[in-house]
C-alpha cells in the first residue's frame, strides 16, 4: 500500500505544471488615460521559448473594441509578432505561447500590458511542453465568436516570410457555422489579398499559399484573424516542400442520406516512394456541433499506392442531421453534413395559444383595405401570347393602424381570353441589394416564357422591386422605389403587431387576391413556389390563403424552427440577439413562433414537393425539414441534394413543374407545361439570395411519402 501511495505521488509530481506568478493585483486597463501594467525584464529571465503567458482579468467592456495589447517594456512597439486580442463578455483569460522573437523582447525590455475594457488581476508564466514551434509566428488561444472576436498579429511576425510559402491558420473548438476570414488590418479591414471572402472551416487548420500581393499586405500591415465561432490557436508559415500530405478525397456515399448505420469511404493516394501510415479519423457531431462518436482506422499505405479506406458507424444514430469531419494524419479530407432518417426528425410545433386568432385578425385587417390594383405594361417584355405588367397593390400597414403599404410585382397575363393555371412566385431575401451588396436587377419574365400560365412574381414590402431606383428595374415609367425598412428581419423585432413578416405574409395573400380578380386565372389550379425566404413565403401562403393550393414547391426554406436554427448557424441569430432588447430567450422564441414555418406547416394539407441542400449554412437542413415533417399533407416529396449549399439543383424547376402537372385538375395547359425555354431556364436556377443565375448539380435523393428514390 505504501509503495502504491509513493507511486501515485510520483505520478502526480510528474504531471505538475511549473507556473510562476509574474504580477498580481487589480488594475483597470485603459490606454485612453495611460492605465497599464508594466512588468520588468527580470521577471522573464528564466523563461524559455514555448512557455506560456496567461493573463487573467475581469471583463468590463464599456468600449467600442475591448482588447488586450502587449507592448515592449520601452513602449517602442508591440512585442514581436504580437498585436491585439479582442475581448468579449464572458472571457476571463487570454493565453499566448512565447516564441523566440517575443522572448528576446521580454528579456531585453520587459512587457507592458495595455488595452481597454478589462481589469487585469494576474499575469502568470507556465512552463512549455518542449514542442516544435519553429514554424509558428503566433500561438495562443483567441476565442472568436460571431464576428465579435479577432486576433491581430503584428507585421513583424512576417518579416522573413516569402511568397510561395504557406500561411497556416490553426483552430479548435469549432462551433456551429464556424467561419474563417483573414483580414488586412487597414481601414475597413478588407479581406487579405487572395484569400477570398472567407470560408466555412472544419478540421484543425486552413492553408493559404502566400502570393506576392498577400506578402506585401502581411509585411506592411500584419494580419487579423476574424470570423465566427472558433478558437484560433496558431498562425504558422511553412515552406511548401516541407509539407507532404497524402492526396485525399471523400466521395458521396448513399447521397449522404442513411436509413441505417452510415458508412464512409476515404480515397487515399500516397504520392511518395516511402510507406506512410494513414491514421484515419472521422469525428461525428450533431449539426449543433455536439460530439456523438469518433471512427478510427490505421492503414499502412505503400509508396505510390492508392487505397479506399472504409469506416462504418456501428453505433446506432437517431434521426437527425450530423456533421462528419474526416481527417488523415491531421489533414482535412472533407467536412460535410449528412442525414439519418431525416423525415423522422421531430421539430415540435411551438405556436402560442392565440396563433390562429392572430393570423385571423391580420387577414381581417387586409380584407378591409381596398386592393386598388394599378397595372403598368412592361412593353419590352410583353408578347403576343402574354402581356407583362408591373402591378402595384395596397396591403396592410406596418401595424394595426396607419396608411396601407404599396407592394409590387410582375404579372404575366395570357392574351387568349381563356382561364389558365396560376403560379405564385415568391422571392428570396433581397441580400444582393443590401448596403455594400451587389446590385441585382429584379427578374422580370418574358411573355413567351410560360405562355400557358398566369404568373405573379411578388416583391414584398421593402424588397426587390420596392428596393430599386427607376434605372435599376425594367422600364415602367415610374420613379425610384426605396426600402424604408432597413434590415427586414430586424424591422420592429419583438412587436408582433408591426413586425416585418406580419406585413410580408399579408402581402403574399394580397397578391393571391389580385390573381383571383383576373378573368384569365383558374384559381382551381393555384400553385406556389419560392426559394429561401421565398420557400418560407410559399409555406406561409399555403397556410394562410383563403384559396386552396393545388400544390406548392418550397425550396430550401427560410424562417424554420428558430430555437434550433439559432443554435446551428450565425445568421439571422446575431440579428435577433442585437434586437432582442429586454426580451428573454423564451419571450423571443414565443414572438418568432408566429412566423415559424414549422408552425404554419400544421395548417397545410395541399401536396408539397420540397428540396434541401445538405451543406446549407444559411438555412440549414434541420430547419428545412422542420416544416416538411409537420405538414398535414399525405402527398409530399422531399429532395436532398448532398453537395448543395444554399441553392437548389439545376433540375429543380422541371421537378416541381412535373409535380404540379401531375396534380392539375384539368389538362388545359397541355404539353407546353415543361417547355425548356432558353431565356427562362436553360438548365439554370435563380440564386434566391442574389437573383443571379447559377448552374447547380442535379444529383440527389428523393424521399417520397417516406420511400427513398434516387434520381
């Protein structure tokens, strides 16, 4: 027993971390009035490269950019390679690894702890683990939240870098929607040259080849590591020849929609003459980044050999959306979302007790407002088969009283005097025209595009046509139309009587009222489609309309299952949080429940075809499937596109039009239903966020009334 006790004491001693307190007290740090803490060089005499500096503090905020800044003891500049770390509420420690250039500064001049927005209580030195830090220009732990944190690295860290080398940014603790955006710390913080707009990240690192333009910015200004929901742990510079990764890929298996145990294949190629051990790891989490299980396999890969390595999850996974992060020897092979029995995912309705009376009152308010439809022909788009009009309609005010709001749309009316099936087209969030966004001219169809249909392309209040100057629309002889709502999701957030989507949902019904007033509209064959926000609008219209729909096609729908939505990705969660005010989370979700498609879906019994992009980070698949699974409809189909993000597949139009045709009450439109008009379609779809046309992959998997069909 005594020997065992001594052994345990020895083991504990071996695990002891050597730490030394360099400073302790309570100092409010504020560089605006010179409040800082200076630590003499003698305190760092025994420190070695690879040791850690840990700063403990109380966050006080009260500044636009709370941050900690480490300067040389003589105030001649930042410690070499170190700049500022952003501080956010809830943080209490910041950790830096001491690299050789920084150690020289500390032992020559000491250190000044400066910054703003915190009270420093302790500075501690912790002995390092003896690891190789020769490639690192910065190491530490910087928590980066929803664009609320960042790590700035001084230009001195890149003094010896050359173009052609590899800039490696390392990270851990990836949260939902983890997103990396390297920035140039000049005015406005533009994206670092040749790194793009940013990237959703997985694994432990992201590499960028240093171009001449990137090098100039790094050596002139330094670097800011920004983004969403991860902890930055290191920035390194490598010679490309020193990196010898295997060639890796992970092909789609079973369209990444599984009824049973998911199985994945890692295609590995060893381009080197020597044998390499391939340590394969697949970390599986929920879509909220909660750990589920880890699959591992070790394979000896001979020189110049190729092998497909299969890993199967033998552990039963409940119905849900999951993320698989596949690495081999710490190199990311692929990170992707997959589904297990997705049509069995439960997203329980959470509507309030007055849900039905709330919407009945809104509809009653709409009914009391004269439609006052004003039609202006768009001559450039009209043809012998259909006239195309700009239509202006009066809808409910932004509240329980006030002046009606004018909303607009493009209407295509057949000229043969017969009744025609009606398709309502609802548009995506007008982000392409947001401040700083790209100008996107609203789509206006040609009269010949779908001549056998009466169609309406609605722009809800403040969006699309209602958000364009005269010269940025099809010529209609009108003046400028201006968005007065700002960010629509944020408009009157928390006030259910004047919130944006109360009015917008009534706009949907007003457009249907208009179509019902036209002699050429066959309202017994009423259809609706839309993507993203337009998908949510499609659900809302079907739920609230006084006219039953023959079928609807909501694609990648927005506004679904807010409590889960806000845990899975960052937008619009951060907009909601910024406008939450004094509401508790419970109160906020109760407010949002009135507009939640999972609640509206409980009112829908018409046939539905929907589609989901499994890699969608804007309207995640969990939120897409929530309304679908709550439908009262027994006739429904859902298409899962395994590699799509926030876009529909190139064959989505033909899929939903075929679905509509099969459910049509009459045969009045004949064989022209699926005409492939080159101007209108040509294998393309409209990206719902920007309005731009983009080609998309068509492969996918259907779940048709619970039965799996691959197309």
